[in-house]
């Protein structure tokens, strides 16, 4: 049986970056994945010449120059800038909250006018709480209105959040919205990071180059062949669900999941933007992704006569569905700490990534964590 230095369970971003760095240091790695493809949730399917983000939109962004330089040393990134639009009952608003949003909401044209309107709305929220004898917000609704006022909350936050979490905002804890980005400039760039973009050619190119020279096995379930696989390597890098690794001995961690309805349309340009959020509660999906806008700009959009869109539905996680977002409430965090204690006693297993650490990570955080193991 061939021996490896590392058995890496999961061919997503953490496992792929780890394998790349280990291979550079002369280590021999075997990367396995239970799916029939590499890349984990970054995987893209090519449809009509368009890279379709099969597991939801992924935009690489960071202010960490070391991470950005590393990613660009693998593949060049394009100029994509994330500027989502919100649709509420057919009217469009720019995100995040900036002078364009305030003009669309109230007709104000200067930062002073916008600030005055925000302060007026915040004061009204404080007055409502005082009338009820409340000094601190008890739920997300009260917290959000303290931060941004009633108009923006009811138009752009309430319905979207309730769809995202499957619960009323009055039933969600206040800490979920500790602060909201407010910009007194006409700037629709969603992120504050210095760098952002999409790999030229799509994320499959990034993963394939990271795993070049590394042995891989797809359609390979670690738990179905655990004893055989563990015998192949000196150490294991595990990027799957930590509760599954330990046989759910303390119980199962909870997640929110996302379902996608993807369709190919006979039009070159459906909505004119990569991301449009639907903030109205009555619209069942949270947003529509038009994939070609991640990599095609200006006249390029019309070079392809068709487009591909995905409607995104948020729902409770059930057995067999994809675990997307950890439910980091008090109960689940306490349960995770029990598993983390077990993991801390391991000498030959490295746990890394969203599922193994029960924490939502942006991509740049994953890259940074994987690189840190080799410093």
C-alpha cells in the first residue's frame, strides 16, 4: 500500500491550499472527496460557456496582501466588484447602505441630509423603546431599527432576514446585527477590502492548479473506508463535519442550508447584475444570481446569446442536504466545544475549514489559515 505524509479529507479550498503547500515542501498527499468533483463548494459547471457557481456565489475578497498575492500566484484574477442590488416590490435599491440607497429611499442628495434623516429615524426607534419601558433591544428588529431606522429596516432587512433564518426578526437575537454598514458616499462596492475578483477561467482553474501533482480520489467516502484510508498516511487533514468525525457522540450540530433553482434562459442579459436580492417577504427566494456577470463585462455579456440564473432559497438543514451556515447559537456552540475538546487531544489529525471548525469563513480566511500551518 502506498504511503502518504498526509491524507486530506475534502477537496475544497482548505484541503487544496494545504495540499499545495505540503507538496511544495516535498510531502506526499492524497486528497479524497465524497463528491464526483474537486473544489468543494467552489466547484463550477460550464453551461453555454458560462461558469455556473453550483453551490452559490463565491467572490474572493481580502485586505491581506499576502493572501491576495498567493492566490494570484496560482491564477490571475479579474476585476469583478461585488455591487448587489435589492429589489423590493419592483423598486431597486443599491447595497450596501450608501448615498445611492438614501437617495432612492428618501430623495436626499447630500450626506448632511442623509445623516439628518437617519438620526430622525433612530430617535423614533429610541422613543418607541422608551414607551415600552425597554432600555436595550430584545431582538433583531429592535436592534436593526436602532442602527438604521424603520424605513430601511422594513424595506431592505426585515423580509430578507426572515427568509434567510426561517424565523421572524422579533424571534431572532439582537446580537445577529451588531452593526450595519452605512456609507455617506456614492459607493456601491459591497466590500471594504483592498482586493477582490474572480479567478480568470473560474474557480475550477484555481483548484486544479493547487492540486497539480497531488494524488486525488473522487467518489470516495472517508467514513465508508475509514480504516483502509487512515492506514495510508501518517497524518490526516480533516475538513469535513467534526461531529460526523466523532460519530455524533454528543449529538448533531445544526446548520442552515440553501437550495438552488438554476435555469438557462434565451436572453443574453436577464437582470444586468450578478446579484439581485429580493427583500420582500412574499417572494420565496432570497436572491437571484446571474452567473455570467462574474466573468463577463460590458459588451462581453452580449457575446453569449444565453444566460444562466440561479434562484436561492434558504431553509432548515435536514439529513442529506448540504450544511452551509453553522447556527452559532448558545446550544450549538456549547455542543461544538465538546467536539473541539476531543479534537484538541488528537496528535495525528488537523481539523480545518468551515465544517471542521463549525464556523462560517470567507475564502480569504480559509487560505490564510491553511498557509499559517506552514509558517
